[in-house]
């Protein structure tokens, strides 16, 4: 049997997933001097959707010490949002009008490069990063998660940690294995998208760098400039509509409904063929429990119209890292830090869910000392349960 890709038998923390949430968590812990193993299924750089960032994201990057690296990477600066529709009307939200004391710019990023910056930063800080590692499931001692099993190459390995962090995105490796993953049927949508190269600003009727959101009766369309000459264009579609037709035809039809986006694609070439995200909206019954934390999309994913995914991943990853570090330093605060983290994470995720599905009912239930929520009604009820 080949030697294991990891170098220790036990770590302070194992992070499953090397996207923004996992990298933020690993970076935070490594800088605090903790031993961290980060297991990533893909080999970076790899394609990923979710390119438009909130203005708050720049603050999160600054806290992690990587803002300057991102600024130097040639990503598009985002200073506003354009809202449009089927008749070609438009309305621009200018970030200059946000108000004093708030950052009035952020980035539109090509995630393959952006995520690699974060992952490389975690490795530079001292986290041990293993790419091409497929996590099979958690190892448990009683109720506590104490490690993971994973394959690196053709061999299976088992490694232990005092804490395991599920940052595996929508795969939700730990969340699923622990029976925490729930489907959110209040928002039954899915997304299909492409990248286009050769973008010419002559065909842009709006402001350079803005994300464009096009609304129509059956969903919405996005156009995100991720490089000077590259545009990410996607459409969010009801699940039943997509299942009843051909993805390419539905994509073309919905794109054609939004003239201000369609016209921007003149004389372009497809740089990334049609791809999609299925099983669209979900949440986890708990974000923390004995020996584990769940961050980012592994904990909750909903309609991305407000571009909150990367921001929530970064801040929950950072908070989880800080909570784990404090708990390792003083085990007597572990339960308190776990409850604070779950309240913070669930409130943040719930806020965006309520904006998208404000009619979802809420219920109140208790949260156990292990952090496991008893909320039955889905993500819009969870903040009140913590």
C-alpha cells in the first residue's frame, strides 16, 4: 500500500473542501499555529460558478490577509448592479450611493483563479493541503466526529482530528453522512450557464464591470464580467421546466428574453460549454455538533440572486476557524463558541433566504447543547431556534 498523502496521524482540524469556506477556515487555523489537514476532491484550478461578490466580501478578504493578492489578479472591479427585464428597461444600483463608512466596490471573479488564490494562501500559512482526495465519510467515537476516511489515489486512508469541518459545498459530505441535509422545496429552481470570451464593451449599454440581472416571468438571467473580455451568463429556471425540455434550448430561450444581455454576446465565442447546478436549494438541520462544524454551501444553499454565496462561505469559514481555535485553547468555552457560531451562521444564511422566500413560515424550537437544531420548518426558521 502506498504511503498516505497526509503526514500526521492526528490534526487539530481536518477541513473537507478547499473552496472559499474551507480555505478561510484552514487559513485562520494555520495562522493561529494549529495543525490543519485540508482535503480537496478536485485539483485546482477548477471551474466553478458563483462569480459576483458582495461589497462585504472585500472586507472578509482583508481580514484574511488576501485582499491585496486578489486586487493584483486582474479581476473586474464591480461598482454597481443593473436590473433589467424583457422590455429592455434598466435601473442601475450604484454602490457609490451606499453611504459613508461602507465599501463601494468589490470584484467579479473567475472562480478557478480566485479559489486557487485562497487555497494557496492556506497552504502558505501552514495548512497541509491534499488535492484529489475524495472524502468517503466521517469517523466517529460515540456521538463525536473524530476524523474522516478518504481516498488519495487508489488507496483508502483514515486520519483523526479534534475537529472536522465540512466545507465541501453543495456535496455536503459530512452534512449528508450525519443525516442533517434537507431539501428546501420552497425554492425549486436550478441554474444553467456558460462563459463567453471576446466580449466587446461597444455592445455594453450599461456601466463597465456591473453585474446585470434580467428578470422575466419564469426566472432570471445573469451576466457577470469576470475578466476584461470574458462574461459569465446563466439562467435560473424552475426545476420542472428544465426536466420537461432540453437544457440548451431552454438556456437560449430564456437568454433571448433579456435583450440587454443577449445583445452583449455579439461576436463572442463560447469559452466554457453549458453546465448546470441541480438539486438546487437545501439546508442543514445543524451547523455544529460534537467534533464538527459546517460552513458555507455545505450548510445552506438557496437562489443566488443576491450573490451571497462566497461572502457567507468566507465569513462562516473564518468564524468556524476562530471558534475551533478558541475551543482548542480552552475546552471550557467549546459549547459557548459552538452556540455563538451556529447563531451567527444560521442568522446570516436565514437573512438571504427570507429575502428570496419571505412567505416561508417560522417556528420556534430549542437548540441542544451539542448545537443540533430541533427546527422542523427549514432555513427560514433556524435563526429563531438558536
